[in-house]
C-alpha cells in the first residue's frame, strides 16, 4: 500500500493547490531559461540568416552589432579578389523608429546587394525584392501584410514579401530593403538640406582669395560629391570557396586592406558574450533565487505535512513499521509534488511561450537539467521532514 | 508459560535530583487467553508499565519476558529486534483509536499486515474477514472521519488483531466511549481473548469495566498495590 498516494488522495485539494502554486513558480524558472535562450537565438538570428564566413568591418572595431562600423561599399570588389573568397556582399544596418497607427513602431532595416547575399533567407509569403527601389521584405514580427506601405526617409516602401522571425540584437523585427534604398534612408538629405550645405561650401570657398573661379567651382563640385555620397556600408560579408583556409583569408584581409575580418564564429561570440552576458547572469541569478524559494516552499510544505502526521507516524512506529515505510511516504510525497509542479510549469510555458513579447526558446537540455534539479531539491527538501519523522517516538501514539 | 511476564520492573525518568520514578518493582503475569487489567488513576504509572511491556520504554531495572523470550533484563537485551517483536507479536489498541485518517477502514487494517510483509491480496482478504466479524462490512471503504466512536474502536481492534498477535496491549480503550459502547468493546476483547488464545492487557482507570477482567492489577503512585483475580 502506498501511503504517500493514499495521503495525497485524501488531501487532494490541498495537494493540487500546492502543486499549482509551485508549478507557477517553476513555470517562471522555466521561462527564465527560455528567455535566456531566446536572447541568444534573437542575437544570432541575423548571423544565421546571413550565412557569411567572414564579416569585414572597420579596423579596430567589433563590427556593426557592437559599435559603429563604417566602410566604403566599393571594398566589396577588393574583397572579392582576395584568394579563397567566393563572394563578397555589402550590408547596411540601422534601427528605425516611426509612428504607425498612432503608436511607436520600431524595427531594424537591413540593406543588401540584390546581386549579392545577406538578404532574406526564406520567403514565406509574397516574393523577394526584384526592383532596386521602394520594395521591402519584412519579417513576421513586423505584423505587416503584402502590399502595405511604410514611409521611410524620403520615400514610401511597399511590402512585397514576408520572411521568418528574424530580429535584431535588441529584439526589433527586421525589414530588408535594397542596399541603395537603405543608404538613401540612412544618409540622403532632402533638397533643402542639400541646398543649405552647398551654400555653406560656396560661402567658405569664396572667402579663399587665392582660388581662381575655376578652381573654386571644381572644388565645390568635389566637396558636394563627397558630402552627398551615400555609398557607405556597415560591413561587407564574405563567403569562402569550399576548402579555403579561413584564418589565411582573414590574415590577408587584415594585412593588405586594413580592415578587421571577423569570422562568423567570432561574431557569434562577440554577440553572445558581449551583449548577452549580463542578461545571462541576471537571469541565472534570478533562476537560482527562484529555485531556492521553491526549495524552501517544498521544505516547509513537507515539514508541516510531517507535523500533521506525527500521530500517524508514531502509530506506524508503534506497530513496528520499518523506517523505510515512513521515509518512503515523505520522500514520495515530496517527489510527487515536485514532478507534478514541474509538469504544471512545463504545460503552462508550452501553452503561453509564443505569446511572450520576446522569444522564449525551450531547449531540451535546459528542460532536463531543471527537471533533475527539481528532483534533487525535492529529495533535499524532504530531509527536514524525514529528520523530524525519524525523531518521533512510538510512545507519542499513546494518550490524547 | 505466560504470554507476558514482568519481574520487578522499574522505570525511572531523568537522573539525580530530577529523577522521577514512573513505576517501581512491578511484577505481573498474563497467560494466553487471559484478559487482564492494570487499573489506577491518572499518573499512577499504568502507561509507563504498558509502554515498557510494549517495548517502547526501556526499563531501568527488572525483566520483561514476552512469549517466552526475555526482551529486557535491566535493559533491552542486545541484538533483540524490538520493532520486529512489536510487528509480529503485539497488537496495540489506543484510547483515541489512532486510525490513520487518510486510510479507509479496510486499509487501516490492511496496513498492519502489509507492514508485516503480507501480500496485498492476502492482507485484503484477512482485513475483510476481520471487519465482517466485527459487523463493519458496510464500513469497509469509509474514512475514519465518517465512523462513529464505537465503529472506530472496532476498526482499531480489527487492526490490532490482524496479525494474529500473541498479545494485545490496550491503552484506555473505553475512555473515549459511552458506557454502552465501552461495554461492547470490553465484551468483544474478552471474546477475542478466548477465541484467539491471546493475552490481553488493558490499562484503564474506568471502574465500570472491572467485571470483564480475569485479573486486575491495581497501580497507585508507581507501585502495584493489589492483585485481584475475578470470577468473570
């Protein structure tokens, strides 16, 4: 006869309520893990979507996801000539926040070369960008439909396709546009600003007496071209030929072209270590605190439940019950409570995780590890009750 | 041979100035099939005597012999498995029945057998037999909370008998019952003592029940002050 099950059956209301409470707590612990893995998945989603071998970025920087990195678009040609490189493609990144339907609407714009790579990895609905201008592919997270328009910079952009859930490191959904559109959105001034700039340059040049009018005109034209050029990108991504030596290609790019060449693996580390480390520590600490709280709650419940059963335990001892009968009853109850609470927490998260504003990633290892921890906590927590039970004297069964 | 034999049993609680004598130089015998009472007021040492015989309280001096085996001689005999003797040879009945609240009447009887390694199927069969014999067949699946005082004590008796013990120790079994139920319980114990050839030792302060016993030991201030054999 299983005394633990019999006790639970008799006190099922109390047991179910306790398990639900504990389950909610464990659900929060599970979601913490999910948020952490979600942060990593989010942070790496652009890298995964881009599928580059090397990220060529401004020298002495950690690349566009960590700090400002600006390089000229045309270095893609030089990169393409480096031995071992199969393809080089420029990319531009920027976060945009506009007003949409009366609410702030924030997203991350990736500009890519339509003849290169780094664009949307998959199209779920609609099509990819075909025209060089004013078309956009958005990720699911932007919740926009095909044909919807959005005003960015100086122009309207039409959604022509939907890609999967790709987000920036900050969790903002991604929108893809052509590289030239992205550069226009980022750098191109309106006509008034251009006119004002030209006037400022003319006025400055007119103050230089030694310049002839032809020289001044030529200089003004050159300055305007430089100032109005939008051919800047944040990175050039490189794909290697099969069998090419990654390290050698990186060394060559650094030595001869004076850029930093970050491998995809290094880029992942920069993102996960640099940007997620603090979040990881915070979430980890929070999980530990919640697990300690769970342990304390289980201990208290088992202890008070043991106190309720002192007379029962004394009677069993008086009847000659072996200690394992009593220890088994307490331990099994503790384990059952933990396992049921874990199940409730798991089901709760399974049912709700897609409704969280940020991605919750349920990793099997994490789930198994937490289950093992919960089992260990139940065993340890039941020691308090077991210790109390073993101290009960059979004589306590006698009298009132 | 006596089922229960106690020779010069003394139990002292504490030491030195704080020492309190629970029972002193007590001797008694209970034969199989005999229903014997230890009668005395509260605090007289009855329960101390019962707990020493029930292998719960280690005596300070004296000898306890159960079913021909010396279990205590000045102290517990080393190597004796007290739990096993309690499990196999002694049935306990308590003042407040002490049924396990989360087990049904049937399960409360079965647990005694299962603790003693009886297979669940056999335990169930034996428990049903006992409860039917005690007119509780309609209460098998009721929890203690749903039973009357008399029914509770009858389930407790069934539990004490389940293992066919050589001796039954009862601590104030009628104290929580009205006279009619108390009388019924005593009659039942007497019947069982004869039928099962068990030695039944009852601790009581209830003078209403004296006529049921074969022998009465009167205890006062930690001493057995009288022994009376009745004609019952």
